[in-house]
């Protein structure tokens, strides 16, 4: 047995010796002690925001045109200039 494989075997034994008492102790607490699932809320009752930052608000016009011809607010197929500065400016609206 090489030194590396011996160290791995010792690490595995230590890991198992630490794990077994935890699982055994948890079973003494009842059947729900190992239940890690938390039910999700009913999504029909939730408010979900979806924000298209590029289309929302242009807060910093200096970063609009990157020189590649991709910025033109008049065309729907290019960038409109919205940015995080615009989102920050309109947080009251959101």
C-alpha cells in the first residue's frame, strides 16, 4: 500500500467514524430529523420581477455605444442603452 492510498484509507475511516454517530443520533430525534426538504411556496401567490435591463432605463449614456455598431435605440434588434445605473435610478418604480 502506498503512502497516498494509506492516507486516503485513514481519511475515509475518520470520515465514516464522524458520519455514523451523526446519523445514528438524528434517528433518535424522530422521523423528521433527516427530512431536509422544505416545501416551496405556492408560486401563484408570489410576485416575480423580470427586468430587461437594456430596455428599462439608460442611466449612463457614456457606456452606450461600444463602437461595434450594436447600439441603436430605434432598432429593436440592437441594444437600447439601459444599464444598472438606470435600474438604480428607478428603484422607487420597481
